[in-house]
C-alpha cells in the first residue's frame, strides 16, 4: 500500500476526482488500436519499465515510484492479456511533455517483447500554471517504430487512492489498445464481512485495496449484487427474523425495500437491462423464482414447483435464466427461458451442483460442485452442456462464484485454514490469488461491471 503518512505532500483541495488531460504535445500517433496479430490465447510480452520523477524536486519519495511500478505490473499480469517479461528495471525517456522513443541502449531487450511501457510521477505544474499530481505514461512498440503513444493523468489532489487509480487507468488503456476490450483494473468487488457479530456489506478495489463499509445497521446483510450501471447494490437484509430485498444507492446511501419481508427472500440479481430483478422467495414451504419490475414493482412468478428453486442467473443476452433446483432429488443446475418456460436440466455429473453464474460473454456457467474426495469446488459448464471442467482444487471449501466483467476471472469465497477469505482465479483455473486482507469471515463476493 502506498503510504503518505510520513511524506507530507502539498494538496490543492479543489477537485476530488482525477482529471485526464490528453495534451496534443504529449500524445504521439493517433489514438488507434495497437494491433498485434496473435492467437487469442497467446499473451503479449510486455516490458514494464520503471517510473521516474516528473522533476528533480517531485515531492514524492522514490519508494512510491517503485510501488506504482509494482501495481502496474500486477494489473498487466491479472489482465490475462499481457505476459510481463522479467527484464532490468530501466527508466524510459521524456522530452519536456513528450514521450521519446527508447534509446539504442534498450534495443537488446526489444526482441523479447512486443511493447514497452514506462512513466513518471510527481507534483508539478501544467502549461496553464496549475500545480497538482502528474502521472505521465508512455508505450512503445519496437516492431512498429512509428507507434509511440502516451497519456497524462492529472489531479489537483494527491493521495494513495488517486495514484493507484492512475496506474489502473493506464493498465486498462493498454488492455484496450491491444484488444479493443475494457480492462478490469478499475472494477470493484462487493462482499459480506463480519462486523461486531453482524454481517455488513463492504466494497473494495478489485485487487483488495481500500475496503469500505457500505452498511452499518446492525442486521444481517447478505448476498450483494451490482446493478449494470454500478450505481446500486441489491442484497438481502435480515430484520425481525424476516428477509427482505433492499436496493442501496452507493453515492448517497439511500435505501429502498424492493421485496417486503418473507420467510425467504434471497439470491437477488439484476436482469441485463437493469429494469428488473430476479430472486428466490417463499412465504412458507418451498422457494420459487420471481421477477419484479423496478419501475412498477409488479412481480411475476417464474417457477412453480414443489422443490426448492434458488440462485437465478441471467444469460447476458437476457433470453435465459440458470438456477438451482432439487426437483431431481439433489441440487442441480437448470436453465429456463426468460419467461419461465422450457425448463431443462443442465448438470448431471455429481450429486451437488449449485449457485450458477453466467459468464459476461455467455460461453460458460460457473457453479459450486461437490467433487468426491475434495468437497465443494468451482466447476464450469457450457450452456449447451457439452463442455465441463473443474476450476478449483485442493483442501478448501469454495463458494459464491462471481465473474469479472471481461469473463477472464472469477471471484469467490473460500474456507482455507479455518478462515473464509476472498480469492480470484482465471476461468481456466490458473493464477489463484487471495485479494482480501482484513477480517476472518468474508463471503459472497460480487464483481462489479466496468466503469461507466
């Protein structure tokens, strides 16, 4: 974590947000996609070079530059787009406010990478004379000598979060330029954490930084889910021994009861268009899947069965809903059309398959599976049931999978060494990483959509 507590820095208290300045004198080449013709599964070798001060008296300690370099490398690695090549920590070059092509001394490393990136960071003044935090970043493709690009991020305030945000933005920019897709470095993860014997909602950066408490009402608050526009969380709140589904606006803290109290109101999720939510509910007895329109609050029952139907998850095109049901005697994954018709069983392997989550690209459904000799793990299956694979392994209990918005990663909770913590892993089962850092009883991660 970047820590300014021992390094006072002048801060101009005018704007709390980051201002992006794309200076024509700073930006070389057109803002076009840097093409790399390669297999979708072949990562792009990248040289993440170092960060230097904006000026000699930059007012930012050298270790901050080192930490920003580490943040950027981690972002690029997690993107699953780049392969960060282990090369010497060299500094890139600038000429006033311009990126400069790398010098011949760097040439021996060019054959090992497709792209190189470097930057500089510090407190400085703009052309208009305003002083603030400057984050300059450059990228150079040695295979295309005319492709040199850079961006400047500027803020009137200086703090840990803003510097990290600038590094995340540059990582996302590189992902976009090479793939045409948004990067995940600025996404968030909502989750449930224990707070004085209660369960409250929290939100943290995708890499676990800066967890912030969202609810503080002293009740059990469970199973958060993001709205498509990232403005709202819906969740189950347990009050007076009844469960109700709430909607909370993150910017204001305003709350609204969407589904009134019942003996069971759980696993709520937004439809892809954000105009309705789907959830499992029961006044008494077995649970069924319902849908409620947010503008009219009119509810529609989608399933009607003597079994327990839970955990609805929408296909990204809004045409189908996956859910869990024990109508065959054991919990299994089923898929129905959006209106509740044409229900078909999807999973047949194993005696317990639950908690489905449809991938953002629609090509996989991840779920909790019970594996003989291993216990509860994460598996994935194609929507037509033809392909299936196990994602997690080992001595653990894995639960509550949630997709990253690019469909390359999955967040989940896992009990390992007696504690429930939050982890991310690629959809193929590689790159397992613990991202939570506080608390011993964390659960129900929900990965946010992209930044609007």
